[in-house]
């Protein structure tokens, strides 16, 4: 009875989760790898890179939790 609603809800939750994965991959793992392999330009401080990396990690976590909130809207 609620098939269309449930599929749209699952699609939205999946979109948020995928966006969270992309933000974490690009914003956290990228800068961490750049620090490990010393690819960071001198003009950018290490503290700035660490702050941005953890900010992206937090944003990814929030987006993932937002996807979980959407899953609560599923109807039986």
C-alpha cells in the first residue's frame, strides 16, 4: 500500500548515506593521506588541514545520521 512512499524514502536515505561517504572520502581520507605522504603545500598549515579533515568527518557523520532519520519514515 505504501510501496512508492517507502521506495522514495529509501532512495533519499541512500542518497544521504552516499553523500556522507563521499564527504568523508574526499574531505578526511584525502588530507590525511596528503599529510602522511607529505604532499601538503607549505602555505597551508597542518592544523588547518587537520581541522578541515575532522570537520568533514563530522559532516559525513551528520549526513549519515540524517539518512537514518529518513528511514524512520518507512510505513508498514
